């Protein structure tokens, strides 16, 4: 189990909004490996994740409206 809030891992400002525990060990391993990448590669992966999450939020919003 990851004992570090996700905000600490991905937020440049280091502010913690809430604690998140990751139950999926493979996801934890991937986050740990991403954290070890050079900054440019880490930022690229985080941009892709942000894009995927934004797409999901948009789809969820459209479903709520419909």
C-alpha cells in the first residue's frame, strides 16, 4: 500500500488535498517507476494521464446532462 498521498507524487506545489490509498499493487509499482523517470518523460506521462482523466470527466458530465 502506498502511504504517500497522490498529491505529493504528482503535484508540483506539494499541497495535499486528501489522502489516497492505492489498492492495486501494479498501479503502485507504475507510479513508483514514473517517479524515477527524468522530469521530461514524467511530465509527458502526467500530461497523457491528465488528458485521459479529462476525457472521462467530460463523458461523465455529458451523461449527467443527457
